[in-house]
C-alpha cells in the first residue's frame, strides 16, 4: 500500500489509507512503535470503514528530535489533530490508539470534540510518572546525554534476535503468538521500521508521558470510549484504564484474560466481536 504524507506546521506525518466505507477510523500506534504495528489486524478495521493508518507524532523517520523536545501533551495532541484534519477532511472520526497512541486518542477526544466522535483505547497510558529503566532513559534525555539513548538501538541492530526478545514482553503467550504464520515477517518488518526512529524522539516522548495525567479531565467526561486491556500487561498498568473507565458515564471496559499489552493480536476474534457490538451501540 502506498505511503502518503501530511504536514502540521513543521511536523511531518506518514499514513496509509485503506477501504472506502462511510465510517472513518484513524489508527495511531504507541511510543517507540511503527505503523506496521497494526498490520495483522488491518483487515478487521477495513471491514468497519475507511481506515487511515497514521504515525504517532514524532515517529516519522524524517522528523528530528528537536522538533518535539519542548512540546507537552496538549501541544502534541493539537498537532496530531491538525494533521488528521488535513488528512481526512471534514466530518468526524473514530480514533483508535494503542498505548501512548491511546493517551493521545483520549486527550484528542477531550480537546477536539468537533473531530473525534468515538475512541477505542487499547492498553492506553492514562498517567505518569515513568519509573524503572525507562525513567532512567528519560533522565538521560533531560541531562542532554543523548548518546546513551542510541545504545539500545545499536544493540538491536547488531543482534537481530534482540528485538524479538523485546517484543515478547508485550504479549502474554509468546509461543502461541509465534505460531501464527505471519508472526516472523510481522516482527521483522516492525524491527526495520522502528530502527528508523531517532532515539532523541524517544527521549522527548518519555518526558511527555512522564508528566501526563488524564485522570482529572477524564473523570466524569461523557466522551464515548471503549477501553481494551490485557490482564497480563507488563508494559502499561491496565488497572489505570479500568479505574478511569468506571468514572466515565459513556465508557465501556473490556479486559482480556489471555492477553498482555496487545489484546487485538492475542485475542483478535474476541476483541473485534466486542468492538463491533460497541460500535453498533454508539453510532
């Protein structure tokens, strides 16, 4: 599928367009991820309507780290929204975000109700701070020790199997996942795209995520949102989504007991059956 580009100010976004349905869906991947993330389930989304598979802000290979280093959640959300409007034209969209993409999707529904009519947030980040090794990486970026951020990328380049090991932290049952006929080609393509991301962009995003907190603005919000999480998520604390969904009158929450951070890959059929039902109820 041909890759297109759209701009919002000095920022560049890549996207692919699929389908011709009346309903418009925009997919946004997460931090340190790529458009290929959605590859195995694009067919499911195309059945729902016109589908735009779009880069998360900053993740286009041509984007420079300094372009986003001074942005906060409000600013990155506004820039992504401007790019989406340029991309899709008039009308409202259903915004689907995974992980940090879920953070952006939820915030965009709040900031831009004229654009977003529904949100599907999969394993979404709800609030910081960032702790552990990623917290250390965030501090390196703040101290301008950017060279250290290149080390993990160099490690992945030198050892092709290293990325597979990292990817396995996102799924609950890695053995079952890699029995899929498309698993190896999917992960290989994912790796090649990810290695094009400037490490400085990764550091800038860690600072944005660390300071983000949607709890005050989502609590009581009437936006229509479907939360999808995995019980065994080792990347994002899934209870954060469960807790905030309970405080949102028009939110639904589905937790999948055999999934980690990527339920739509691990329990694809069940996820999309529930998604169809929810979409039919919230047209």
